[in-house]
C-alpha cells in the first residue's frame, strides 16, 4: 500500500475560474498559483522512510481538449546542517 495526501492553498484567478466553468482557452497556466505540502502513508518497509519526510510543492492546471489536468512539482525539505 502507498497513499498520499496533499493540502494546500490556491489563488483563484480569472483563468482558473474559466477552467472550472469550461470556458478557458487551451494551454498551461503558470506555476505559483498553488502551494501545498504532501504526506505519505506506506505499508511496505521499502518505502517507510517516506513517512518521515516533509515534501512541499506547487502546481498548475492544464486545459487540453476541454479537459483539466494538474501538473505538480515537489521537493523534499532537508534539515539544515549549518551551525548556529
């Protein structure tokens, strides 16, 4: 089993409103209109370390052939090794 959840916020722009109403022009919206964090829940020991990581990311909507899809990019947050 591998499942993930993401939580975030979206800046509801006019282009996004048009996408959800079905009136948007085709194309990719810019990144930066949404930010989020991701958590994993896994059953296998092979991927168990994912549960101890923090991921952050952003996404955008893509409108093609009258359908909406989501493209996301994610980064893992690593602890600082700098001294105080």
